[in-house]
């Protein structure tokens, strides 16, 4: 279970931007937050945003794929 303080912080940031993001942008934003957190990031971001952990993982895969294509 992620730290509630961390979840609240992520939720506040997400709520500040969510209305300006489309589905793909939400997924990438969530993935970026999870990557920045490191271990437990996917769980914390999913809990904070209501997005599924699969959605966050898909965003991470998209970011990694994009980096590989640009190399």
C-alpha cells in the first residue's frame, strides 16, 4: 500500500492538469510520475489518479518505445 501522503501529492498534481490532457497525455503523465518515483510508483500513481496499473504500465512502454525509436 502506497504512502497516503505521496498519493495525496500525486492526486493534487493530477487534478491540476487532468482537464487539459487527452487520454494519451494522461497515460504519459502518469507514466512519467511513476518512473520518477521508482519502486512503488505504478501503484501510487494508479491509487492517486484512478487509472489502472495497466494504463500506467502502457504509458511506460510508450515512453520506452519512443526513446528507442529516437536513438
